[in-house]
């Protein structure tokens, strides 16, 4: 039988036909699930007087189920969304939660405000075979096995509350030091690239479930500039206090005061390194992350620019593993670089 564009398979066996006594019914797995969920509505089919009545019973159970479950999964024959079903679902969540909906009803955005007054958007895409849910969370938002929009929305609201500590830690970090990347952080971004000195920066990856614990640190800058900081970060690990803000811990760990963007307005140029190949500060949002090791030079380059530059110098370039070696475009001393996507 086909109901609401869904095909259900039933196998009836009637040993005493035309009487229904002793009849047995085998159904497809999706129908088994429906019968289980609607068990209070499932009658004893042996009491039915005819096949027609059995089919009518099964049909009414499925229809009842479809009315209350997973209405947003339904589509009509043309593949368009089930407008009425979606509207009913939005109604149950509350119209004030609707941020936007497109004209074909295949994408809707629901909004929610968490306990710290942060605004969150849940994007729901209904165009494909299964609905897609996208939330700006530091970990993927999973909503498998949930059948109504309201339940998905409730789970989304609950999960947002679980990341409060993470977002607070990131906010403190953003206001406590000079963030080089991301230029405009999203609520889902778990990393920050931070200015340390004129030629050194670091990238930290923060664990969303334990945001104030010791983060993963990656260093950027010339080997001479980075060396002392890297050693300190290893030697002084025990000064990290998991109840202090991350930037406070970084300052304690490295025994420095981290520069702040507003403090550096006058000398911003000396901090803001420009790539010596493309003469830009940002390339696809990234600041230069390679620095020439020659202390007299110390010029900065985007990894992409330097890699392409070294590869273009066919005579003087050699490769080892995936690393390319050549000379600095500025001082002509040896310099090396990994492919841009290997970091
Ligand atoms: Zn560049
Ligand atoms: Zn150089």
C-alpha cells in the first residue's frame, strides 16, 4: 500500500479464507516500527470481518502515525515540501523562533537566545532525502533518530547551553589579546592565532568540552624567534591553572605580556607583517606564517606564496619529502617550506 508517497509492504496469510480467523500478517521493517510505536492502536486483526477491513485498520494506523510523527519528512508527488506539515511544526515551536524560511519551504532558520544572551541559528535543509541540521557549534550537531522539528529544536537549545563555558573562554581570549585569525570568529571556531611578539605568533586549539585546560599550541615565526617560547611552554607546563582565562595562562607560561591590538595602534605596522611576495597582510583571511630564519632578514611570507615561489625556482629548488628547499626571495639565504595544506 502507498500512503503519503511512502510504500509499505504487507503480507497477509488467511488459512480460513474468507474468514479472517487464524490470519497472520508479515510487514516490512518500517511498518513494524510504526506498529510498535502505535501499539495501543493496533487491534487484533483476527476480529476483522474481511480483508478490506484489515487494510482499512492498517491504513488508519499509518495515517495516525504520519499525523504525529516526522511530518517534515513528507513530500508530495512532485517532490515539494509538505507545507502544511512544516507550518504545523513551526506553530508548535512558536512563530517567534522562526528567523526565516525560503519560498519553497526547503530551508528554514530557527533562532534561539541562550542564557548568556548569545543568539544561535539552527538551519534546517529539507531539500534532500533526509533533512540536514546545521548549527554553529564547536562540535557537529547530531540529531539522528529524532522525528519532530520541535524535538530537534529542544535538543539544539540544550546543546547550546552545554557550550557556555567554551564561548565564555573564547570571548575572554578575544578581548584579552590580539587575535590575528580568524578575522571574524564564528561560534564554531575552536582555534585562535594570537600575536606574541613582532615576529612570533601562536595558534591554539581549544577543547570545547574542557576549554580552560592546556590547549594544543602551534608556533609561527623564525626558528630563532620561536625557540625560547617553545622551550618555556614545555618546561613551565605546571603554571597553567585551569580556572584562569587562557590569555592570562599564556602570559604566565611564556613570562611576557601579550600585545593587544588597541595598545599597538601606533606601532601596528611593526606587528602587522606583510607578505614580502604578495605585499598583502591577508591572503584568504590568513596572515603570513613563514618567516626567514636569517636574523638580518626575518621577512614574513604566506605559506602559499612562499611554496609557489620556491617551486617556481626550478634550478635552485630541491625537494625532500613534501618539503621544498630554496632561497629567500629577500636575502637569498636558504629557506624551506611545506605545502600550504599540510598544516
Ligand atoms: Zn603572500
Ligand atoms: Zn631572508
